[in-house]
C-alpha cells in the first residue's frame, strides 16, 4: 500500500499531520514549507507523494495550491490496519475504535 510508503518518510508524516490539523480549509504548499523549514521544491515532491498515495487532495485558490486531508484515503488506511481486528469479532475492537473518533468541536 503506497500510503504506508509515503507516511514512512518523516517529513511526509509531519506534512500529513499538519494538513490534517488544518481542517477542511487545508494549507498552502508555501505555508507548509515555511512551517516545516523546507524548500518549496522539496515540499512539492513530498506533497506529490502524499497525493498519489491517496492521503491528500489539492485545489487551486488563486495563485496558491491548497492541500487538505483526503478523509476517504485516511479511512481506507485505517480500515486496512483493522480489517482483521480481534479475530473476526469486531465488537471487541469498540474501545480501540472509539479512540479514533475525532475530538473536534462541532462546526457552528
């Protein structure tokens, strides 16, 4: 699974976590590069990997490209990890899975 390969790189994992934390508005590649102390070209390469892995989505906003988490891709990754959870007794995984639920405040 390419998502594992992408997230195995420490800077890509850091970028993904920052993108997830930015919420639905996402973050520009420039803001990510500045926050992580990377050159824009290096950041772009990392974002291409995350995009191809199905973990982030991009959209253009004027001159900037914004990146936001691909929640379906992240859900697929988590689902892959838990597919054999608890030897075929998914109800036993409830306490673990409940910890995956977002701790965000509802949008108003």
